[in-house]
C-alpha cells in the first residue's frame, strides 16, 4: 500500500484540514480519481491531492484535545495559578486590615467591587446599620494605597459633618479637613477647593452659586461622595420638571470628578422619576426614561449596590442581625383627636393659601406650615410643643414691635403673656426661683429671635424644596418657631384656640404603642426596646408612660 493510499484512508469527511495555498477547509468526500473533495472558506469546494493536506484544529478542538484526568498535582497547579493572578489585587490588602474596626464580609466584597470597577460610579443603597460610612472609608483607603486617589470630597448633611470627620480621621487616618466658617478651612481669601485635596463639606454650605463657581474653577476631583443622596431631588409636575439646588450641585460635580458615589438607605422615596434622576447622575445612558427603568430594572445592578440586613453575616458566616418580623398596629383617632386634627388642618390650609397669595414673600410661612404638617404626622404631643413655641415667639415678636412703636403699656402686657407661656411650656413654679428662670428664658428667646430670624428667613427664601431642607429635618421644631416676620392674620389667637382644643388624654397612637410594649415585656421583662421618633416632642411624650 502506497503512502498516498494510506493518507486517503486516514482522511474522513468532516475532518478539518489545511492546504498550503487554499488555507483552511473541511473534507466533504473522496473522488474516484484519488483526489480529496474539500470545501475551503474563500474558494468553495476544490479537489486536491491528499498529500497536500495536513490536519488542523480550531481553538475548541485544541481545548478538548487538552483534556486530561484530574490529579492532585494538576489541581494544585491550577490553584497556584489562580493565587498568582490575585496577587496584584492583594498588594494593598493591609489597608483593609489596619483600620480600627472589625470588617464584615459584605463590606469587603463591596470595596472589592467598587475599587476594581471602571468607572467607579455607584449608588450604595445598603440598609441602615450595614456601615455605608465604613465602606466609603475603606474605598478611600484602598484607592489611596493604589495611588488612584489624590483629591476627594465628602458632601454630607450639616448634622453629619462631625461624624464623618471623626470616622474618616480617627478610625481610618485619612486626614480630611472640614470646609466652612466653623471648620478647618474657608474660602474667604483664596480658593480652598484648589488648595486642599481632602475635604468634608456640608451640602448647604457648598451649593451657594459663588461656591459652585470656585469649585468648578479648582482642579477636578478623583472621587466625590454624596451622603443622604435622596436629598438630591428633582420634582415632576405634569410636564414641568424642577431641580433642587442640591441636585444642581450634584450635576455640576458629576462632570468635575472621575468617580462618584451616592449613599442612601432610602433612595427611591416612592417616586420612580426622582429615583431615575438619581441613576441619571451616575449613568445618563443606562435608561431613556423612568418607565424604561421600571421595565428594565435588571439593568440597575450595573450601578446600584443594595444589601439588606438579611444579607449580612459575621466573619464565621452566622447571621449578623436577628431575623426581622414586622407587625402593623392600626388605630382610629378618638373624637377629641379628630376635632383637634380638623382644626389643625384648617390652620394649615389657611397658612398655605396665604403663602400662595404672597408669592415669594410667603415662602417663610409655607415653610412653617410644611414643618407643622410633618410634625403632626409624628404625634399630637410634638405638634402641641411646636405650636406652643411658635406662640411664644410670636408673642415676643409682638412685644418687640410694640416697643419699637413706643407702646410701653402694650409691650409690658404682651411680655407678661410671654412669661405665662414660659411657665406653662417649661413647667416652672411661680416662686422667686421660677420667676427668675422665666425671665432668663424670656431674655434668651428674645435674643435668639433677633439674632436668628434673618438667618432663618434667608435660608427659607433660597430653599428650593421644603422636603430637602436640612434645617427642617435637623431642627424642625425650632425652625417652625423662628420665622415670625410673616404671619397669618390673628395667628396668635388661632394657635391659642388650637391649644385650648388639644385633647388632654393619652394619645391613641401612644396608647397602642404602650400596649404593644407591655405585651413584649410580659414575655420577657428584660427585653430592650429602641423607639425611633423624629421630633423631641414625641420622645418627651412617650418617656413618661
């Protein structure tokens, strides 16, 4: 048998072959003449001598041909190869272990995902209590250790500035400075944003137009972080879209930084449009509209990181939090509470209407009415406390106005009414000590009113959205009492009537809460309970029961 005959016998239809001139092809059959029929990619079917063909393999065939039985040596070699591949990522692993906190698995996983992404633009929406501040600090440390972070800025609510400063600097040694009139650096004489590379700034301090201008004149930032990012709001009413100053600030910074992180445990706020605009800050091309986002919400995984307490575990894999069981207690207002609530709604409605008639001048009054509405949702006790404080401030304001008109008798009469209110609000006795305390509180309140009313009004006039106001969320009760330059007609008498109709019995909502707590303590007298309340008036009412 000749060599040619042997070659023909070894070649089978379907075999992948290579011809020196025609290139790769597939054997389709045998010809009586002894030639091989081959289909070549660029030339179609041709008849060629068998001795001109050599067998070839594509990538898949090579992989299959390379399969071999698993042995201990082969498995160990694969494992070592994977370890070697991970070495570049682990060069700065010490940055994660040198922090003065016990790291949890979900935090390490998040840091790894964010720091190895390109670009690093995410909404970190972990549930409250999972450590978004710690995760952010770890990201900062990791990027700095890689040489990828020189300039970073934390934009946070005013009430959280000191918390961020202590965690970043004391726990992670990141050397951040606080920007502001009472902070470490200011922009009075120079552009602090150009001179300082690591800053913590209040969002209300930063969003002023003059500051934004200086901000954009400074070099770009490597990383900008917005805490409580749900305050970066955009509102849609029909075809009208209104962006808050907070959102405009974020828009300006989005194009002036390499990486952007938004932190919020409650980013959606029950509004698809507002949530879509948040996502639009991170990735404008991800969704065409809020409806597109709803229809293709799986794409959110590209920019949103969301873990709940059920997802968190300790280092040993055990659950980090006790499984949460939710029970909803319903209740109905008593007749006295309904009457008071209806009267309160009439008061608020009148305030809103007057604010609308006044246009821009009515912003302060509308601001107050909005805060009252929020406080009323917390408890009637809180709204009574706030109404009493506003009545006191309105009374002192009238005393100041009468004094300016040289109406001494009228001023003294109104000041005496203010003293009576202070005795009631602070439960002070009518003796020499109580009277002295009352006069001191009256003097302090008058000074506070004169000092802060312009500041409060200025803030209200520049606020784009009542719901985004840090002043409202941080000190709502005080905020409702201070703006007294614009009031409703006979507002003092209206508030007095409201307070007189206040039901002087335990509030139904409080009674339901106390009953639920008693059931818990009957089962376990040592059970510890945490009650969340937004306003101090609610806390004061609960703690006496």
